[in-house]
C-alpha cells in the first residue's frame, strides 16, 4: 500500500463524489450535479478547522474523509475532531487503506489540539461498525438526526 494523504483540491471533487456514491446509501442520496458540491467545498475550505482529505495511490483518489475540529465546553472544554464521509474505493477495501486513513485523521486531530475523535456511521453499515471497533472506537452514544425543511 502506497497511499498518500493530502488536503483535497477542487479538481478532486468528481472522484470524491464518486466515492460517496459508491455504496447502497450514497447511490440514492448523492447527485451528479457538481454545483452544490463546489459551493460546499469552497465553504469548507474557508472555515478554519474544517478539511476534506483524500488518499491518493498512483494518481488515483482511492479514499476520502472530512475532519472538523470543534471547540466545546463539555469534558473540561475538550476540543474534539469530528470525522465524516469516510470512504475507501470498493475495489481496494481490505488492504489497510481505511486504517491508514483513520490514523491520518487522528494525527491531524492531535495536531489541531483535539483530545477526542468522534464519528457517526449509518446503522446499516455493519462492516463499517466492526472496522471502527477494531480501531478502538466505542459505540458510546446514540445519535439522532432530523431533516430540516428549507
């Protein structure tokens, strides 16, 4: 495995969106219309403590995640890192890329002063849950989501 991790560039968006679309959930909720992704990417880049990261192997984007550092008051003002949109190309799963990617997320979180990493994973993603647990993550909370009407 020779994956290198770097901050995403706008030109990476088609590959990132393809990774997001490449599963049973993403296939129905992501779009081929790049306009909203371009706007969101620019907004993310403008925010401090928020980054989209890609893993690249031989010029191909093979993995991605978003890392957002959140300042908070709870847990004695713990700074936490939220990891979202974690994906590895389907044809490369099982090669250790996901573990390397999460190690990169944790490295970046520590570098930003975070003392806690948290993430959510859809309850239907049982393989993902086993993966996170194998890395030492605990399902310590119950998450709730509610769509808001525009």
